[in-house]
């Protein structure tokens, strides 16, 4: 079940490859995510020292009255991947024009997972073309529905 989605990823980027990763969270963060609070807008994934981190994602405190003063809703969160996947992400990050972005946070059983993608930015013409295809598809579906 999807908890949080980065809705503009498919508009702004062309997705080349996706990975599934676990994420290291505190108990309050898990509760907050299960209430579907938080945002992936403007977040990205960085690989440093053989480890991957989710940077820029906002997960607000579950109960603001009981949250420690030192809690930062945007602190980097470690992603749980195997070494092969970390190497692939590091190679993708090193290539010019490619970026690592989270697509969504979702539950897999009792765990919370992150779908991470290696993406390439789209130009204005590509964005317009995708929107035109989407509109055309919508018109086709309307026409088929009327029959």
C-alpha cells in the first residue's frame, strides 16, 4: 500500500531503472508515515562512503508535544540495500545527467520500503509530448466509453 508518492517524478524525469530499499526510521516516524504524513517533494538519494541516504524528505513528528527538541524532520535517513545495489546506484549517480530520486514510500508487510529510481531530466519538449500523449489517451478512452 502506497503511503507517500513523489507525484511529479514522471513529469520531470525519464525513469531508467528502479530499486526497492528498506529505510531506517524511528518509531514516531513510522507512525507518522502510516498516517500518510510527510513529503518526498525535492528529496533525492545520495551515496556516500558505501552507504545510501535519503536526503530532503520531510517526515513530521507523530505527536509534536512528545517530540524531542532536537528532532529534525528533514534529517538524512539511511537506506538499506545490498552492496551490489549500492554500487549500481553509485555508478548511476556518477554519470553525468543522471540523478537518484525516491518515487514512493510504501508498506511491504510490516516494513516500510522506498522505491528509488535512476532518472534523467526531461526537456520542455519531452514534457509537452508526454502531456499530449496523456490527453490523446484520455480522449480515446472517452470515445470508447461512449460506444
